[in-house]
């Protein structure tokens, strides 16, 4: 049994119906299944199109199915169900019918051997057959068989016309390309820029040349190589993709990326230097002190000679104001959050800075102290449940805590637009696909 699957687009162009005629002459199907878009009114068709449909209806068993034109994937689902219901049938598919999106969905099924679809457009009709009048072109299968039995024909005349079958390799290549593009979009949406970069190089000429360069820049950005990424975007003529602010804002977005990707171990290990920078910025704003002048230039190590000369050594001890007993803390070696927290206590005015000091202690407690074992003394990956168990808050809450501290106690600008920078970058890359 031969069944012709004939999709029709919303606009119903002439080639869709004439190709159905051609396929009928060439393959003589037993049934035609018209796949019509919802809302299509056959009354509004031209007289010529109506005549074709009437001729088809008189000669063939026609079944009509409606589909949503905004969901071309329904065609693929329909074909799969048809093969399931009719495992032994020959299923012909008109490749000139339906929208380009609908045909793209069908094309993905071409390499599926279990479906055994026969893609055709009726292009192999001979000139003699094509010149037959419209009324006599469409004949029933029984009539055609009877005429062939009554009239003897020569071997040359009885030879079946060659069917123009599509190139399987070309179909397979197109299907792989479409699948590759879909996978590329999924990787970009999930912020897997490294995987997307490797895939884009495999796709080669199937995607615009600029896409691999943009993905390389995005990969650098998500790897913390902010200057290199910014330079790569400029080479592509796309300045302004990144925040354009201090690297500390880009670093915050990187921490946010770790949370979105559920890379909690990476987050806990990367947040410590970020805490130092925002606490240094808080001291600069709240106490009008540039604490970095007591550090060795270009590093986060104390210059102990400067601390002694400026009589700063006693400023790094805890006070009774926020603790039950004093805890001496010698400033030396690398700068720590404990050094900066104790310094804030000594410089603070109780009523003026009480909230800030308590928020600083809470920040250190949740972002560093409680998760220290998970981050630095654990041979297993960290899960969201692990963080909730030791901190009594979700990983997203830790990120919000950082953002609130930045906005409340530092001069660092973090706008809502900056927070959507990665999404905007993804949309820009997707636009080239």
C-alpha cells in the first residue's frame, strides 16, 4: 500500500498542488493524506487549485488532517505515528509542500531507517506524461492497471521512468547540520561556551564565520580572562558586549555563572579573593581609607614596614563591641578577610556602622568560615544540599548576600542591565545563527 503524505503551507502556492499531481502520475499511490494548516478555508482557493483538488478527490482516497502552522514539528510526529500504525506501507512525502520550517523538520527524519520515508517531488515525470491534460492526468490505480493489460507495449515503452531520488549523503549532511545547530543553541543557552566553541569549529561553513570568534571570546570571559575576551570582542567589531566596568563586576558575573551551572565547588573556591576586594572597597567608602597603600604594590600582601611606621599594627585586633572577648590578630603576610573585618571594628562608630559590621561578619561566616571544609578540605564535589546544611541558606542566597553588600557598602556600580550581560551576549550570538 502506497500513501502520499502531502503537507500544504498557509499560503497554498501552485507548486504544492501540481507536485501532488506529478507524484500521483509517477507513483500511483493508494491514498493521499493532506496535511492542512488550521484556519485554511478551501473556499478561498483559486478556481485552478479547486479543480486540481476536485480531480484528486474523485480519483483517490483522501484523508485530511489539520496542524498548527506555528508548530511545524507536528509533521514529524504525524509521520512517526503513521509508520507505527502502518509498518508495511510505502510512505511517500512531497518535498515541495508546506513551509520551509515544516520541511526542515521532515528532513531530520530522512536518515531514520526505521521510518523508511520516500522523499519525492514528482520531478521524474516524462515530457509525454507532463503534456497530458489536467482532466486525464489523474486516473485511479485500477483504471491504469486495466489499460496497461489491454494494450501491448514495447520494452522501451513499458520501462518505468527513473525516479529522481534525493542524494542520501546530502540528506544526511543536512540533517546533521540542523542537529548541530540545535545543539549549538542548547550549549549557548546553558553557558557551555567551551563545548559550543568546539562544536562550531566542527560545523565549519554551515554557520557564519563570526560565530566561532564570538564563542572564543565568550569562552575567555567565562574563564576569567576578561581583558583577552574584551579584546576579542573588539576585533569582531562588537564593543560594549561586556560590562565595561571594573573587573570586579565581571568577576561577580562569573560567580553568578558558577551558581547557574551548579558548579558549587568552583564558586566556594573562587569567592574568597572576591570577598577581599569588596571589603577593601567598603573600607574605602565607609571610612575614607585606601587600605591598599599598606600593601606591597600590585599584590595582596601587607607591607609590614608601612604598618609599623603608620602605627597601624594595633588596628587589627577584635574589640569587645561585637565579640565577647578580644582576639589579637597580627597583620602580616597575605591580606585576609579577618584582618579587614577587625580593622573595620576598630575604625567603626557603633551606631553609625553597626549594621555594616554585622553584615560583614555574617558575610565572612557564610561565604568563608562555614564552607571552609567543603571548599578546601574535601575530595568530593559540593552540592546545593551540602551548602544548605552548613549555611542554612541556598547557594543563590549566598550570591544575593554578596550583591547586597556591594550595593549597600561600596561605590561599585552593579546595575540590573549588567546582571543580564551574559543573557544579552547569548542572544547576540544566537542572532548570527
